[in-house]
């Protein structure tokens, strides 16, 4: 970081003598010359004038400047430079003067602050010495995880078979309903209670500490985590019932708490939440993390009346005092404490003068919360579950077409396959068309009950309506179908978006966009949005909520994973970079780019990306857009064909299980479950590899109106990854990544990483990938598309929610802290620790002794014992 003195110098770099003596001026001149030499080598020119602007005059972009920073860091005669410094001081002269005027600041490591006294001393041997034992534990753990899956499938099959037989034995409509209600209610409550019982039986009470991966202790952890996160109660997020569920798991949660995030804290005993606290959606809060071959558990303590905004990460060992606020797109690193009443934002978080609690209070007494929870549970148990289960049973028994599912013809006959074909086509086409019809009507009618800007109490009629609208209109199947094509504009208009003045580009939105209320969402003309946009239409307090319009201005470009609040202060012609924290205070930003959390200004565009501008106007645009639309339409057809063919085979498996049921009983259902999982993996792997011609993808730099990009869009649409998350924390996920083309090392721990371009990723042995991490090997900025390879060395750790861009190299044993954004082209040296958005080196931090390869063998002995 640069101090105020450096800022003053950079404001007038010509007047160096005002701040330095002659010797210092000479030192500045020497630094300036050496920096110019390095940059000249990167941009491949003979010399760089000291006053030339990196972006406007030299035509460099962030990738080029990241390479410049990496080369500077390798020079012992030059101070380290970060990308934030580059944007802040965009000439060699201002950068040299500012660097010499900077005061080094020691940044504590997020991995050295977490309740060190509570952790057992753990050391580690060199990788070569522990590899055989670790491999044995790795394979053994995978076998036991597979056996658990088989056993759980068999248990649920027996329960489902018994329940279905008992329902079908009923006589009369009322008897059928009563049996359906009892069976569905018992099954629902049993699935909710089983994870709680398993947690207290296998683990007891979680304590702060750590244990090695792939051992017996990890296996217990994984079983509990899997059961908790597959519990049907996670569908009741935002309900008082969800809070009761967390209390049953051991969390200490006060009165009047509202939790909207779907990430269930696995180590709930380590979570403390005071009265009246609000935790909004898309908050990563698990009370554990993986690091360097270990699972580390730690406390997260939130006081009373705390507000945690969207798209935030709370690492273990963090604390917030009463009345504290944490802004959106922010992160608390391990050991950070937000004092009572203070407002923080950024990654890592820092004090801020921004008010994030903007909703006034409303009357929401405890009895209202209790009544809402009771009514929600009763409606589920008395209406929705019985009608669903009884309705399905009646359809299977009464409709001749569907009757073939439970009483199929002989498997060897052609009629068996014809029945499966007709059933799958009917179900797939019918559900797709019915879904579109419902999405365009029911939410629009319900929305009439809610007025923008009006404060409503939580857990009332309007609150329930808002939750239903958000649930119904955020259907991933349709955004994937229409996204990355001209069709997404028409679909979002159909949902209720205000896109009346939008300019069709063929890539206005990606395949991932979500909102709280589509009828209060506006996007201006000429704006293009990559994947991961979240429009924050709803604001919450501990007793109330209101919905507001979110408007994104014209001629903007939004990168990946942007959460845009209703108070966003951006206007026309802005670039919002990946994972940027959209400002909600100060003047409206126009004609600039914004990067980082907290955000700072960067150039709106660079010369390199303007080379494709001629393709975005006039007759050339019309011709190429028409060709792109034809290609995207074919891609959408292939996507529907792939999804239907998957359903067709699943229908065959189901009918086969039904034909074997009289002979095998419930094991036939369990066998069908296992075969469904296995086929799903193979099916989507073949579809994905076929979309690239069974070839590895290559680095690409082109316009979005060139066929190379269209083929990449087809790959994104065909590459379904939802099923992969089922294998988080198991060795099988690495097998699937390899099947999809990723170069995965041995014993990699993947707790929920996402690799959009698998064949461009290399990950070394014993690396650790936490939940919510992304290694994205592409970037789109306006009409330009770029992709390149990224490589992680052995023993690397990516923190929870970390995002790695393309063209990145991470050295062996390096650590990227939670919620960090590692920009394109960056190079992290071996065993370094980087943090922040954008990420930079953490001066003064040391790799803990237990993480160094030269440590002793005590941990290896302990690990082998597990």
C-alpha cells in the first residue's frame, strides 16, 4: 500500500525535489529507468517514455501489465508492484516515485490468526515421504464414501417402496389422501431428522481444531456434511423453521434472526448469532475451511442486530460486534473483528462510511414468526406433499401412458423402448412448455400484491409472495437454454425485465442471471452482461423488507459474479469488472471502469480491445449477428436434444427397475439410483467432449462475432456441471474432472470448485480447492473474447470463494486467501500468500511452520494412524 506522501508525489511527479533530496531523486531516476526497461521488454518496444500512459499511449491491457508486475517482483533491485498500483499510477514516472515514497505495511496472514491456542499442534512431512500412505488413505476414503452412498440409496429405496405400496393399498379418495399425507409427512420429517441424529451420533459437538483429509475423522465430517446439505429443510431458507433446524444442529442463534443463505453451516456448534441479525443470500458461512491437506474448524461469532449483505464470505475465526454491518461483495478473513456499531466492506474488509441498513423497522413480533413457520409446515405436510405424492401415484396408476413406468412391458420387446420414448418426450416437452406458461403468468399476478419502496413486515403475506416470485422466476434451465444468445433478451422481457430500449448484441446476458424481482429490473441499451449477475431488488432488516428497482445504465459491460444493489452508483458507459463491489455512495460513476472490493476506477476500455469495434456496427454487424443467431439456435436445439436423451435413458432405467421390482424388491430401486448417477456422468461427459470435437480447447482471442466464440458458447451450454457437485469432497470428483479433460494431480481435494474450461486447467498434486472457488480460463470485455491456460502447482490452496482468472500461474505451496480475485496473467511465486480483490502479495506474512515442506514427520504419523 502507498502512503499519503506517495500520493502527493504521484499527484505532481515532476516536482520530485519537493519531497526528496538529491540522493533520493537519483534513486527515483534509477528506479524509473529499471522499471522502463522491464516494461519495454514486456510490450516489445525499444524504450518506454516515462510519462507514457500504460493503457492510453502504450496500448497495454491488464494481462500485459500483470506480466510486467510479475517480472518486477522477480527483480531484487526493484520494489514489488501490484495491479492496484498500476491503475493508480499509470505512468513509469508516477509509479517509480510513488513506490519509493511508499511505507511497507505488514499484512497478517489469514491462516495464522485463527484460534491458534485451540488447535492441536500439527506438522507435516515432505510430499514424497507421505505420498504412499496418503494415497492409501485417499483410496480407502473413496471406497467408504461409495459404500455409504450405496447404503443410503438402499435405505431410502426400502422406505420409498414401502411408502408407495402402502399408498396404493388405499381405497377411496380420502383414504388415498390420508395415506399420502402420513407417508409424505413421515418421510419429510425423517429426512430432516436423520442428519441431526447422524451429527450428534458421529461427531457430537464440533470444536475448533483441525484434522487431516481422507482419514476416519474426515469421513465422519463428510457424512455429516453430505446429510446436512441434502436435507429437504434447506428448501425452507428464509423461514423460522430454518433457524430452528440450525439450533437443532447445535448453533447458538438468538431471537428474531433471519437467514437467507442456502449455505448451511456444517459445524453449526461453532456459529453464534445474536438477536435480530440478518444474513442475506449467497453468503458463504460454513465454520470450516480446507487448507494444505487439513480441514480446519473455527468459530464465527455475530452479535445482535448485525447485517451481512449478499455475496460475502465469512472465514473461520471471525467476529462482528452488536450492530455491525458488512457490505456486499466483501469478506472477513480469519482473525478479523468488526467492532460494535461499525460498517465495513471490501475483501479483506475494512472500515467504511457507508450505510448498508436502509430498511426501516416494521411490526414483526415473535408470535408472527411462529405462526408463519407453523403455517408453512402445515401447508407442506397437509397440502403440497400429499397432493404431490398422491397425485403422482394416481397418475401412475390411472394414466395408461404413465402406467408403463410401474408396469412396463417385457424389456426385450420393441414396445418397451417405444413406451420409454413416448413417456420421456411427453414429460420433457410438456414440463418445458408448462413451465414457460406458468413463469409468464403466475408471478406476474402475484407481483400485484407488492408495491416498490413500501416497507412490509417479515413473515407476512407479502413476504411469502416475494419469496415465491423469486423462487419461480429464477429457473436455471431456461436461463441456460436462452442465455448466450439473442433469445435471452426475449425471455427476460417475458419474465418482466424492462429491456425496452436494449440493443441486441447476441450476447446481452450469459447463462447465469438471478434477481429478487424481475418486474423491478432494468438494463439500458448497448449493455452486455457476463455470467453470475445478481440483481439485489430486495432489502431486509430484522423485522421488515422492501423491494426496489435495480437499473443498470446503457453501454455498460458487467463481468462475472457481480452483485448489483438497488442503490448502485453507476450510470452510462461503465465497465464493472469481475467480482467488483458496486459502490452505493458518492457520485454516480460514468465513463469509467471499476475494479476490486472496495472498487476503484480503471480505464473504461483499452486500445487492444477496440480492434473489433468495426464488427459491432452497420451492415457487418447485421450479417454477423444473423449468422451468430443461426449458430446459437442450433446450439439451443442440441441442448434440448441432450437433455431429452438423458431423460429418455433415465426413463428406460426406471422402467427396467420396475420390471425387476417383483423379483428383487427395493434393491431394484437402489440399483436404478446408482445406474442413474453413473449414466449421468458418462452422458454429460460425452456430450461435453463432443461439443469440442473431442479435442482440447486452445487459447483464443477473437470477436464475439467470430465462429471461434460461437463454438465456445456451444461448449458452455452443453457442459452441464450440476451433477458434479454431488461428488464434492470425494476422490470421484477428480476422476470426473479428468474425464472432462482437466489435468488433475494426485490426491487433489475439491470441496466445490468450478472449472468452466476444463481442458485449459492444470492442478498439481495435493492441492486444496475450497467451496465456491472458480478457475475461469476466459474473459469477455464488450465485444472481445479471450481465453488462455491457468496452472496451479502442487500443494496449493484456494480459499473459500476465491476466483482465479485466465493465464494465471500459481507456484507450489502457494495460498490464495478467501474471496480473493486473482487477475488474468498474474504469477504467484511458490509458497507465497496472496489476498484481496484484486489479489496481491501479503508482505510480512509467513507460511506457518506446519505448511513448509521441510517440517518434521509428526503429522504423517498421526495421519497414517487415522
